[in-house]
C-alpha cells in the first residue's frame, strides 16, 4: 500500500470524521501513519551503568565524567493499534535488535501510547512463526522484552510518550481521554517498573507539543514548561537515575517552527527540576519532504541553516545551559537535492556540535521520511547509513579508541 504522510492522514481524518470508515479501513489508515561544541570527549568505559548518566555544562556524562552521546534510531509501532514495534510481521524482534546494533547505533527511542499500557492492549500483527515468544503478550510485556533485549546488546532506551491513545498524537500532554493525572501516573509506573533495568535511561515526556501548547506563560492548561516540571519531578521522586527529556513547542511569540522543535523560550523560562542535572531538552527538525518551510527556498540555502538551528535549539548546549537531543529528524533523500542537502547538513552540524540524535526512523513505513530499512524490512538503505555512520558514538558500556564519527573525520 502506498505510504502517505502521517500529518496528511491525520488532517484528512479530522476533516472527514471517522463514522464513515469501517473498522478494517480505519486499521489500514492507522497502519499507514507513523505513529549542535566541537570539543569531543572520550567515550565511557565498559561496564558503566547507563542510569548514571547526567547533564553537565551542556553535555551528557557518565558517573566518572566520560562524555556520552546518543546516536540512535526511532523504532515505532508500540504507539499504534498494533501495540508492538512495527516489522514483526516480517522478521524476528531479536534479529531486528541485532541489526540495529550491527549498524552502529547505540540507542533506540521507543515510542508508546498510554493506551498500550492497558491490560487489554494485546500485541498483534506479528508473524507467529517468527516471534512465537511474543504471542499472547500485552503491549507492555512486549515493551519489557524489547527493553531487556536492547540492554543485553548495550543499546540505551529512551521511552517516548508519543500518543495518549493509539489513534493520534495530541497537541497538549492531556486529552479528554487521558488526563494529566493519568499521564503522570503512567510515567511513574514505568519509572518504577524499569528502575532496576539500566538500559532505560530517559523519559521523553510528550511527543511534539504544538498548536495550543505554550512555553512560560503560566497558563496551567497550556504551559508545557510547567507541565514538564510536574511530570519530571514526579518521575525523579521514584527513579532519580532517569534523564528527563523535554521537547520544545511549535510556536514562541510570532515564531512558528516544527512541532516540538521550538526551544527559543527555554533560555528565559528554563525547566526547573529537583535534579537539574537530569534535564535534557529535545527538538524535532525536518526537511522539505515533510513541509516546504520558507527557509528551504531562501537564496542562501543551505548556508542559512546553522543560524536557524542555533536560534531554535542549538544555543542551549553551545551556551552550556543544557544538553539537546534531536529526537527526530529524517527524510527520504541523502543526495544533492534539497532534502538530501538538508539531511547531510544537519548530520554535519550535529557532529561538529557534539549533539545527540535519534533518527526518524528505523522503520521503512514512515510515509514522509522512509527509514534506515528499505521496504522489505531487511535491507539497509546504504545511502542513509553511510551519512549517519559518519557520526556514531560507541555503545554505552563499549570502550573504543575513538568514536566512529571522529575516526571517519580523521
């Protein structure tokens, strides 16, 4: 089936309503949705507990002060009505993790919904002959397996609350079906559940705040900065090891940027956590294949990009305020067209700035970006991996003489 943009589908559904769609048609539609300092430190030595990571002067560091960078991928699906990472209809889940590891990534951002945490949310759309050990499990139990398997391979996990329910993203952190209280309760449940699992290092509190979401205006119904403080401090009260990942918003004043990508207000209105050394800001950034933003048509493109990135998010680590994780970026082309130029420019900027990233996506079924995997769910897109592998950090707990990106740059 031809894949289309998740945002296009969600806008279409909003316009049509869902009453005219059959259950099978709705499932098909949902299946199509996808749910920057140059100072380079040495990687953390083997055996370092992943949960000991903290923020320090705009960087992530292990307990002994060695620098840590996340250079990973998003593997989505748990947030959808499948209640399992996508692709398990085509291959075994452990083989998938093996391939992520062999491709040189050290982290997985794992999207989920609050709905997947419910007992009745059973994992589905899996090949029973390839994944017999997952049959009959709930989505949360599948999450347990993925987390445990990632940990055995030295892959860090960033849990990403991607959607409140399996059908769509939300502008704000709460909806009429998932209250703020439940959002926080679910996060503290996960923080307790994985407190003894060092592979889980971070909680990405809410995916892509946008629309009505504000930053620093004090409105308790819309101020995302304040909500992130409430949830982040609740998590840290039960699991003080986790990093708290706070995405930006879409709009600050008259400045409109990508959903979750605008952190321009964080300098004057920072997130205040009980453990300031656990704060990581996160931005999402996309290219012209997702939306033709005006800066892509500027006469000085792509030379204009670094200034745009610094204004919206890269100033935070550059000014040693806090680390930034680029939680999502991606596109189909790595060539010399407009989109490929943007992708290659961003990877070079992240590398030069020493920033962390999780690429969107590992999956090929992201309509507007494609993935690291090709449509057969087996073959690596070499053009993408060639660019991404120019900036990869060692797996957390694996000692190397120098990070891969530095060796390739030498």
